[in-house]
C-alpha cells in the first residue's frame, strides 16, 4: 500500500517540476510556441489531478492509526496543485491579454486593470475551492471513522453473542452433569439399601438355623 503511494508521489514530484518550469517559460515564448506550451501544461495539469486522485484513494485504504501522516502529505500536495493552477491561470491571463492587445490594439492601462481584476477573482475562487476541498476531506475522514466505529461495534456484538452461546452450552453441560451425578447417587443409595436388606436376611437365616439346631437336641 505505502509503496504504491510513494510511487505516485515520485511521479507527482517529477510532473509538478515540469509544469512549474513550463509555466515560468510561457510569458517569454513567441505566440505560436506559447499556444502549444499552454495546451501542453493543461494536459500535464490534468495528469497531476489524476495522480492526486489515485493518491487520495490509496490514503483511504490505509489503516486509521497510520493515516494521519499520509493525510498531511496529501494536503501539502493539494496546496501545491492549487498554487500551480493559480500560476498557470495568471500566465494564461497574461498570454490572453497579450494576444488581444496585438489583435485589437487595446490600451495598456485598460489591459492591466482587467488583468488585475481577473487575478483577484481567480484568487477568490481558489480560496473558496480550497475551503470546499478541506471541508470535503474532513467529511470523508469523519465518514470513514464512523464506518470503522460501526464495524468495531459489529465485531463486539458478535463476540458477545458467541460468549452467550458458550454460556448456554456450559449451563446445558452443567445441567446434564448434575442429572448424571444425581442418578449415580440414587443408584449408590439403592445398592446400599439392598446390601443392608441382604445382610439382615442372612443374619435372620443364621439365627433361625441355630435355633432349630438347639431345639433338635
């Protein structure tokens, strides 16, 4: 599990490094190369998002007691991803303004004002997106904790039921043993009574025989 996560981490690090390098080069490229570079960065950003999703799935499979460290790393990667997307949007806005100015000959000050306004809106959207993402992550972790608690309660209930069954079996065995012992005691008492009766009969027979013997003489 952790080896898969670390493999995704390495791929993400290499990919984000390439994206950062390309974003920094966008403003300095000729228009034709800029267009191609922007398309390339968009594709790589999509790959980075897919890697983050895979890493997130791996973290959800990690046991709860070991998940904290990986969750912190995921938050760091998501923040890095958000920064990359913000930087890319800024470079795209600068690129769009440059192309529009070349085509329409817009005033530079107006373009700067529009770009500042767009950047401000973009940052607000990014902050809102990060807050929503953090809230979603907390909700997912809370749901996972709840599921694990329900599973633990289910296991505990099964253990209690098994213990009750063992107690019932023990009670049944004790009842059976008690009946067997009672029967054995009853047979012992009966045998002793029979022995006493037989002894009395033997004594009476001997005494009778002695009496008849003396009468005959």
